[in-house]
């Protein structure tokens, strides 16, 4: 293909090979009024790829709630959403996937995922202050899983640690549906003065256009198209589509960009992620209703003799496109010189809807930028969807057919031996969680990560959540649960939920049953986000997460990862999860139901895979959050931890493990004991109350008719004692839990 | 009490150190740039943590050649106070201002967590006001922090009061279980013979803000800064 002359007209076969559909090629010919050349087809192929155009998802994404009282920048307007946190400050945040690159080259795939998401934040003029990540892998025992896990964690660690932004929270989940196709979702949040916002819009014909940062190489060419394909046995052939990261360059680019943000020389700036120069020039032009003239000979390259389309499509990392106000070029140059970074004038903004690229004095491509982008000429499809047969079948699950194990002590230990329940210490200790000196959760372990806003007492609470097993069982309810869990984690830590970003990881959109999962997820997310007043600020969609194993397509569990932020007015009021003192009273707040559906216990211990999502009622959930907030505001409780994976038992042990105290509790007769201890019904939080506050707490419960149950007391002896049976010593649980994931 | 904090390209704890010194400990701080040829009469020069020049070759190996390091060496040779934290410690070892070297952690992984330190030196500026029977909770975050030197050097370090801190448990017991990276004799920080140049892997600047729930680093800075006041 590389031998083709770029000024020759392209063929339909070439377009198809680049991933375009026949009707899309026809459409391009109509837009241009002629047959495009190879370079132009390449441009359309990446801009109209799923990854850049959202062509198969945008119809549904538009239905998500995106308005809220604190939104400064809404979904789709800039590189990331922006939430007002008061005092003239704003928080920019976003989550993005880097699944396909990580499946082939876990170290670089994950590293560049971290780099990309942080660039989205600082290109707006915000300094990143915290990161989270949400990772899914196949069965833990598989050698391939271990290779991927090691590589991904090292990649995230090496890039993020060097770049110097703390990792505050995260999740790791294992299920065989991810065997070939891991999910790597990276989140970053940054802080900025509201006035420093840099827009990703080009304007002012005659204004110079600069490329800054790293040189352009042949890495990551057609990465966006690759991300829009199924992962197959032949995927290794796409290895050159994986980019290579350099956190040192990124760190310099961060500092230089933030210095630039303080000047008035910048008209607009956008990072170069998917589809590199092509995407940044066309999106910035289209956003400003202008065109650009770009001279590719001026782009600093790593190799000589790079073809025009290679320069245009390269996804070399750590680069930005900057439109500068004419006359202020030297101000910009000076900053990048200080940081020893490239800063090259490559073109100018022009009038009209034409984006032109030149090489050796020849125009190699001329396209209308508006025709390339989402919201402009990029195609929008409504895909067919169909409820899969398993959905109804899962609902037939009957708890009475599951016998209660005789030895529940053994079940408790069994659960802590499961990689999904066990400590993720091996993972998170490889991430710098304290650089930036803003992590309030290090010494006050809390359900959500909390970052101090330095210079104030405020904190940004954040959580990434998605139990994809629930989403698989019931996409609509499972996704509503994911939003609820994120909100619960923030509330339990003392925060008020503000907004979410989402990373929608699904199978092939052309597969009606996969698309049904996507549609259900959007519906559930909309409902929950409206209930919790947390608008969706953006994120990304990753389709084609599946493998073809012996000719059969197996999609991953549908995984709409939710990244939520919330605000703590005063971090001194953070609510931590560890037991505080002997004889503190332990209560369960929320409803208790006979339910073990989709629990780790049911799936791993009983090996029953087919059951619906666990019990969930969104109104009860919302009420629970208000009650917990009220307890925290009135200082009635001294610890709080939600019941999530592994149920109440696991939550109690976690509260004990982070304190070295134990507990003595009683179960109730009306509920199956296995369900009471290990069921994962939603809307439950364990709280502890000091003896001094007991009367006030009980009074509050009574006055407001709050659903709650007295469980027992915190004990000095560090054991987990349930109905007078010793379920194990806290030290032993630590020992088990810390050694399951240990590579 | 004029403190200078050096920023190398790739330093990422420089802002944290400046914040700790100026906002929490109320010191006068100037930012020194790696290309500078002047230390602006600072009494204490701090090399902060991070990944100077990317640290792709070997931690601190490139930074020692930067222009500011000539001035730091000059300052040190004149008896001026120098403190290197984490990458700063690695740079001081590479520059020959401190004995020994820092190897990859024995588990070959980056490690970030709270550790406990026991002050070993009686007279070094950063230790002199500390309680030798107490442990201090100071976090680490490094991939190359395993302190190593020849047997003779280690012996002389102890004999000359040059070992600043050793990793210990919360009660102050020094044992291998509490050694996070395989450092010889649990050594977490050392000084030169004159004790005016000090380096340590743990990050005291991460343990000064009461809002973060750990202020065990404050006595270390107070010990060091009191000396400047005298």
C-alpha cells in the first residue's frame, strides 16, 4: 500500500481495507464532488472510525442527562467536562479506555492510556491532581492474565509515577469473559482557575498553528481504526498500531502547557490522541468554523522520508496542536525553549471550510473539516438491537434451590481467597499514591479517594465503579447500580456527588444482542444520573471488546465504567471506614433482603453463573444516601463502609483489617444466614457509633423511620465473631487477602 | 532561613517540597532551575524527588551533569547544607557527595507506602532534635531505593554517625520484615562525613500537612531548620 502514489485517486478496495463501508466511500465522493486520493481516504477512514466519530453510539449518548447547576463545560464541548467547585476553581475530569493496545502490548498500551487521559485534562489548562483506573482481566489463574496484569500495572505505574500524579483509587476485576480482551480504563481529574480555560477551538484566519512536544514517528498509525476492530488471533499483525509512551516528555509538556495557559497568547489547544494531526486539525477547525493550511514538511519527524499519510495518521504520543494569536509567537516559543521542547510553526488558520495539507509544495489532501467530525458530516447510525435469550433465563433463578453450606466459616475464608475480593495491595503499591501531597485517604482510608484542594479545606472525592457481572445479568439495572455504587462511595466518605464520566466497554455494535446491552446501559445510566443529580460530562465508548475463539465470537461482560466525582466542603470531616474504638456500636443501615443473586459467593462458591442482578431499588438507595449524609453532618457516626462485592461479611472484615480491632455481631433469623453474610443486595452501609452518640443516633433512626439493624460491637480482640462463632482472626484474613494477588 | 529547591526537568516532588516549606513550615523558599549557575545565597539546598531527565539511563545519572549541580557541589564543599529526597538522594550519590548507591528494589517493583523510620544519627542536622527511641511514619515511593555500599563503607558509616535513618516497625524495632526494598542494614538515609550533606529515600515533605493526617515529618524539618536559625 505504501507504494501507491498519493495524488492518484483511491479505489473502493483501498477504502474497504481501511475499514470504511461501501456506502461511506460513496458519501465521501459526494462530499468532495470527486474521487478522493489515498491520503484523503485515510483521513476519512480514521475520522469516521468508531473511535473518533462515535457513529454507532452517538444517537444513544445524546439521551444521557448532561445539564447540572455546576457544569461549566458540558459533554462533547471540550476535551473533558468541567465542574465548578467554588472559589473560582473548577475540576476537569474524564475517563478513557485503552483496551485494544493493552491486549497486544500491555505495558505500552496501559502507559499511553495514562498519558492520553492526562493530556485531555492539561490541554484545557488544568493541572492533573488525581488518577484512578478500572481494570478487567480474564481468569486470574491463566498465564496470559498474569502477563497482562503485570504489564498493565507496570505500564500505569511507570508512566503515572514518573509523570507525578497520584493514583487515589481504582478497581480490578477478573472474569473469563475478559480472557483475550482486558479492559484498561484510566481516569484523571485536574484543577484550574475558571478563567484559565483553554478551548479546543481554532479561530482568527491568519493566526499561526504550531505543533509542540514530541517528534512524529511511525508509531500508532491507524490506531483509531485498529481500536474499532475485533480482537482476533491476527491482531498481533497490528502491533505497529500500538503507540509508545514517554512520561518524561509528557511531564515537560504539562509544565510548558500550564505556563502557556497563564499567558494570553493561546487561541486554542488540543492534544493529539487518536488520529494525531488529522483529528486535532479537523476538530479544532470544525469547532471554530474555519479551515487550516498545514505544511507537513515543517512537522518534526523521527524518521526521514515519512509519507504524507503517515505523518497525518501517526499517533506518536506527547504532542499538542496550538493556535496562537498572531504576533505572540515569540512568547510561546520562549516557554517551549525553556522546557527544551519542539515548538514548530506548521501552518495557519484560514477562512472557509477547507483543510489543506501540503508536502513538497504539493497539496496532498484537501477536505472540508466539518465533513469529518462528530456533529458535522460524520455518519450517524441507529443500530438494531435484540434482547438475548439469557436475560429471561437468568431471572428464573430461585434462591431456594441453593442449599446453605454447613460451614459458613469456611465460606468466609474461601471468599478472601478469591482474586475479586482479596486485597489489591500488590497492584496499588506499585502506583505512587502520595505524590502531590493531596491524598487525604492515605491515612484516613475511605470508600472514595479524596484529594485535598490545596489552599482550601475542600476535597474532591472520586470513585470508579462497575460490577460488570450485574450489568451482564441486567444491563439497565446493573448500570444504575454502577452509578449508585459510585455515589454511595462518595457519600459514605463525606462527599456530595457532582457529576460522572463514563467509559462504555461493549462488544460488537453490529451484533444486535451486544447492542441491546449498550442500549440498556444507557437507559439505566440516565435514570440513575437523574436521580442522583450527577450529569454525564463525557467519556468514551469502546466497542468490539471480544475475541474470536475457535470461530465463535465471545463479547466481554458489558462494562459501563462510571467515574464519579463529588465535593467535600471540609476534608477534616472525611468519613473513614476503619473501626475506631472498642465497644463502638455497629449498625447496618438500609434494607435487608433474602438475596444472593450475581454475588461472588453464588458464582464462585456454588458455581452458579445464571442469576439476575442483585436486589436494587433506586428510591431506597437515594434515601440511604441522604440518611448517611445526615449522620455524617450531625457527627453521629465514626466509621462507614458500604456493602459491595462479597457482602456484609467482607465489609466487616475490611473495617477490621484497617484498624486491627475485631467485631462481635449477631445475624437475624428471618434471613438466610448465607444471604445475610455474603449476599450483595444493594443499598446497604455499615456504620459505627460511639457510646456517647448512641442515644442521639437511635433517636435519629426512630424519628426518621430509617431502615437499620443493630449488628453488635467493635471488640478489642481482633477476631470476627458472628453468633458466637469465631470466623477467624483479623491477622489471618490479612495474611490470606494480601497473598492471593502476588506475582 | 532561605531554602532553595532545585527543579530538574522531570522533578515531580518540587512543588510538594516548596508547599511544605513555605505554606506549612513558613520558610522562605526560592526555586532553583537546573540551568542556573547561582544558588542565590540559599542556606539549605534541597534536591526533590522525581525522575530527573526521565531517569531512563540510571536514576540521577544525567542530573549530576546539569549546571546547577556544579553550584550544589560548591555549596556542599563549603559546608553548606544539602538535603536530597528520593531522586535527590540518588543524584547526590551519583555526584559523589554521598557514599553508596541505590539499586533496584529487591522485588524489582516500584513501592509506595507508609514506612516507619528510626533515627540512627545523634548529631546530623536532620536528626539532632529527634527522639532516638521513637519511630516516625514517613512514606516511600521509589523503584530504585535499595541502599548498597561495600562492607567497609557500611561499617564506617555507622562508626562515623553517618547513618541517618533505618526502616523499622511502629515500635521502632529494626528487622528484615520492615525492610521495604532490601537496603543493607535497613538504611533509609545517610550523610557525608561532615553531616552537611544528607540524603534519604523516604519523603518527609509528604508527612507535614495536618489535613492529610500525618505530621511525623515536621520534627525532621524542624531539626534541620532550627540549625539554620542558630
